[in-house]
C-alpha cells in the first residue's frame, strides 16, 4: 500500500458491523476515498473522523478498495458551523454537492481548496446562503455545464438587461429575446449577480450583502438551473428547502 500525507476533509461516516466505521474523506492530493476505521468508538481517530472535520492525514492507500488512516495532525473542526443549525445545513449541502460533482479517486485540488475556503468563510460569519450560491455557480463546470451570464449569446452586447435562455445556455438581450419565447424571464439583477459569482475571488469576500427578496430570486433560479442541466436531488438540499418552512420558528 502507498503511504500518503495529505490534507483531507471528512465528507461523512457510516457504521460498519458492530463497532467499525467507514469514513469518506475528500483529500487534497488523491481525491475522494473511503477509509476503514476499526473499533471507531474507542479509536484515537474518533475526533477526526466526524463530518466537517479537516486534518492533515497520514494515509495508507491501496490500488483498489478501502484505505486506512495511520495518523493525523493539525485537526480543525468548524466550530461556528457546528453550533448553528442553519450554517450546518448549508455546509452539509456543500460537501454533498462536492461529493456528487467529481468521481472517487480522482484528484481535484482546486475543488478541495474552494470547498475548504468556502467553509472557512462560512465559519467566520459570512452569509451562508450567498456562499452556497457562489459555490453552486462555480461547481457547475464539474458537471460539464458552462453557462454565459456575461453577455448576449447572439450579439455579445454587455451592460444591458439580460434574460436567460435554457435553449442557448446563456443570456439574450432585449433585441434577441424573441428568439426564445420560453426563456426564464428572470430578474436581470439575478443574472448580474450570478455573473459576478462565477468569477468572484476569495479576496472580494470580506463582506456579502444581498437583500432577502433577491436571495429568494437567486435561490429559485439556481434550483431551476440545477434541475434543467444537472438533475441531482440531494437529501441535504431537500433539508434546506424544508428549513424555509420551519426555520423562521427557530429564529
């Protein structure tokens, strides 16, 4: 077996037999992999095999099948996320979305860094809804989806009110909107924000301020995009949708 030292983020764990556990970890160097932990309840690894825990792992990897965690150091859990049911719901959805976006055992250090930094910003108090929207927009490429929110796909005009066309996988300006009568008819400000989200850098994310009504419009449109082009239905996303109904009671 190969011995690898790499940073990793625990996506989830599940019981195996009476006292053992299977743990799925998104590693920076080797992608997503499943690991076997014997006697997980009494293991020294127990603190670092919990979901949303990031550590520098020393791993033993086989060519096929399960790997093993030899040791770890510099572990970090996202304290503020784990203490807030709303943040935790969005963070759980993000890791599930990252899990769905790439195949197992395929390295994707860029996605690992993006997911890790998004969770870090969420833990630091930035808006979990908008961070999730930014992640959703930028991870679309992992599903083979490339959308143009910047310009009219016909004449390439900029800085005009745009509407989105599912047919053209991009936007149409007022002069060309008649080419698709089934276009989204979405608020042009949503298009503007999604265009910003596609290219936003971490340095720009010191603050995020979007009004609740605009958040709702972004959420609705992104749901439509994912239904149209991706077609996945994650349990974590359903929980967020249901949370809209009962979450205000908790707040």
